[in-house]
C-alpha cells in the first residue's frame, strides 16, 4: 500500500510515561495542527487504525477524538509478551480441567458410553465453528477483550457492553470458586484438620502475584501447567487402555463389555428411544462447560506478537488437541466403568470417585488418586490464572470504551493493568466463605449462575463472524483479503449459533418434567439470560445506540491496514523449516 497511512509516528506519540510509583496512565497528546488516528495493534509497528479512525463513517463512532485516545493508550500501555506457543497453551489450559479429570464419569452415567461420546462429538463441532470464527475475526482485529470489542464495531456498542460485563461478572466469581475447590481437594490428604485460611492466603498471593507480573511471566506459568495437564491426560488415556486390554497383572481384558451390559445408551427421565435421546442431550449440555475456556486464547490479542499469524495457528492447534484429548478420554472412560456404577454420579465432587481413579483402584494400582489430586489442584490454579487474565483484559477494554471507570486504565510501567488486577484480588477473598459449610453451598450456587455465560460468549463470537462476512459481501469486498479465512465458516457459524441458542434455552429442561422441579437449577440455568438482556437494553437506552448498518462497518480501511502490515511483517521473513517424525510431533505439542 502507498500513501494511505502518512505520519506513522505523529507528534505526541512515544513511550508511555511512568509515575514515580512505577505505574502509568498514559495520556495521548495531540498537536493542534494534526489529526492523529488511533494506533494499530496488529503488530509491533505503529500505524493508523481504520477501524476506529476519525475519518470512518461508522455511526457508533460519535466521539472520534476520544476513541483515538483510547487506542493510543492501549497500544502504548499493554506489552506484547505472548507468542504463538503461549496462545496455544492458553486455550488448552483454559479448557482441560476438572471437567475432564473428574466430570466425565457423570457424562457416562447420564448418557451411557456411546451417548457420552456422541454428545461430546457434537459439542466439539460447535467448538470448531466458534474457534475458527474467533480466529478469522481476531486475525483482522487483534484487540484486548477480543470478541467483546468486536461486537461493538460489528454489531452494536450495547452488545459489547452486555457481553463484556457478563464476562467480568463470571470471572470475578470463578476465581474464588477455584480457591474453594483447592480447599476441598487438599482435604483429600489432610482431612478436616487443616484450616482453610492456610490454603486460601497463599493461593491469593500467588494468583495476585502472577496477575501483577509481566504478561510473559503469566504465559510461561500457564505454559508449564498446560503441559502438565497434557501429560496427565496422555498418561490417563494410556493407563486406561492398558487396564482395558488386561495389561495389569491379575486383571482380565474388559474390552467393550460395558457397551453390551448395561449398554451403549442410558434412558434418562423417559423410557425407550426418547429417554435415550434425552440422555444424549443432557450430556451435550454438560459438555459445553467442559470445553469452556477455549475462547480465552484471543483475550490478550493486543499483547501477542504477530497476532495475524499466531492466532490462526493457535486456533487450529488448540481445537485439534482439545478434540483429540476429550474424544479419547470419553471413549476410554466408557470402556473402563459401567454406566450404572453409582459412584460415577458424584465423580465431580471428589477425586476418589473419578472414573480413572475407580478403574485404577479396581486394577489394584496405588498412588493414582494422589497423582490426579495433585494435578487437579494445579489445574484449579491454572484456571484461576486464566480467569484473571480474561477478566482483567475485558475490564480494561471496557474502560477504554468508557463503559467502566477510568481508574481501570491504569497500568504498571511494564504494562499490566494493575487496578483491574486489584479488583479481582479483592473478590478472591470471597473464598473465605469456605470457613462455613453452608456458605460453601450458597457460594457454589452463585457460581452456577454464570454457567450459561459460556454459551452467551460463544453466541457472541459466532454473531460477530456472521456480521463480518455479511458486511464483506454487502460492501463488495473479496474474502480473499481476510488475513485468515476458510470457505466453510460461512456455513458453520450460522449452524453453530443456532446450536448454542438451542442448548442455552434447553439446558435446564429436566426441571420442566414431572416431579423434577428444582428452583436452584432453574435459576442457575436461565438467570444469565435476563441479566445479559437487561445490560444490553439498559446501555442501549442510556446511550441511544443502534445496530451498525452493514455498509457502514469500516472494513475497507481495515483491509488496507492488514495488507500494509503484512508487507511489514514479511520483510526479512525466513520460512520455517518443516519437521518430521517425533520432532514434528513434539513441535505440534510445544508450539
């Protein structure tokens, strides 16, 4: 591209200033003779950002000077400390947790071995549509807060407000819930003799310390824990196959014995085929929450080096890894334990009832419960770190848009939004509710209120992608100009959106059947829907926002910027040599 982006280093643009305390709240300066456009965060160069440029005709940009300042602040305050290696592991660290290690037994108990496998397979396809939609939009618009801020440009500013605060609310509650989970897990070794405060305070200190550190430190910590979780998953899958095939001395071959008796499906609520279908559907709604977190890899896009290349690669590899690990794990669990084993129904409450632990105990293998318990504790801390990263970056993005107090724009001299981290640290002290057993029940009930937020987030991602493709078609732009695009996503995004909405509205279907009304389950399944709607309609009424017309979304300038940055990135580019054999496999796991 030629003269479309003059004055790449305008007056007043430079290094973020720092206060004597080591923190910075940079304020962009503006020369009276210059019209400075926002700063791009597509790569490490500073170029004009057309998405929120004063010259854009997007109707939601009623205050271009303010928006220009917001994006200069973001570009100068946040540091690019995450690489593709970190992004790949962020997605894995966010999705492999207690849902995999402890919760699969409940899926087999509800739907049977084949019903559980099919349920997870269907949700894996939905996750595929979500991941690729997120990757295509984020490669074009890599901003802090990811799909939350995409919704403001592609759909409606009120949509970004509602989705953003829904994520902040959910993450504020999820971190103390992980701390409570650690308190419960530690009792596996200590019993009731250990004061929970001895676990809570170090956990808060460690989590808060990681949150305050340079983002690369966070990336390295999550990389290590994700690697540990991957190794444990591989170990448990191999161990399960060895047990199933009679490889442990003194045990026989199990094979597909439990697929024949009690059978591949379980009748749930009703009888016959309808009951087997309901069992499959109940598994599918639960599987959504096992996959929750895969979307978090794009939350820190502005802190990622070369997001145009790193995010698409991370999306593809994370999806492949998650599907392989979950698919094999569900299959192996269905082989190891019969679906009518009563202990499976409580497998999410204690490590002793994990299906992998049950199978190991039945085979006479000692030490597995302690190993699984230790890794699950690490997983809980990893999940807390994930929630802290996602929540603080979304809150920072909301503050940039004037949808949260300006105090949350303050960053340290090394680029961490420390006021956001401090807010989340304060909410971590809710974990002291674990000092009261009744409080634990109330607290976990409150945490369940955020469960539907996963489907709300996925729906927002898919809607953003649909709007982007429709705007491209409306404005006569070729999809070949997208930094990353797959032809089939035009069809998978609408299907995925419909599936997300159907699952969202049917997630609590069991409470509407005869004799199964449960007020707590009803509220936890559906309260998030009116909360998001109220936030959307309230901001829409307060700010008088409107849905952005497709022909007024500033895409042409966005593509020009992306193409110009491609030429900058490819200068001196050395193609990566392809690896083979075990080296290629290790590279696939590592990168």
